[in-house]
C-alpha cells in the first residue's frame, strides 16, 4: 500500500474553478458555511497571479524602441 492513503478524501467540486478534485482545502466562513478550494486555485491566489491556467507568455515580435 505504498502511496495509498488510509482515509482518502472524497472528491469535491472546487468553488473557484468548478473542477472536481481530491486535493483541496476546506475553508469555513464566519456564518459557518464550508467551501472547498483546490490546491491550484489556492496557490494561484497566494502568488497573486490571476491569469487563466492555460496562460503562456509569448515572445515579443519585432524590435523594442530605445
């Protein structure tokens, strides 16, 4: 049983990106409502990076004026 969890988490839907995942954090609001946020969305928020998951930087075309 290497790599298998004894008590795996159930699969839930992320409240940010709406994807199903078993790697998530549970946050409890002041009115006692739970929301699940996947690891990817949480890392994106911690970095302050708000681009889409598929975002890629393209090289600049042409010359840069001085």
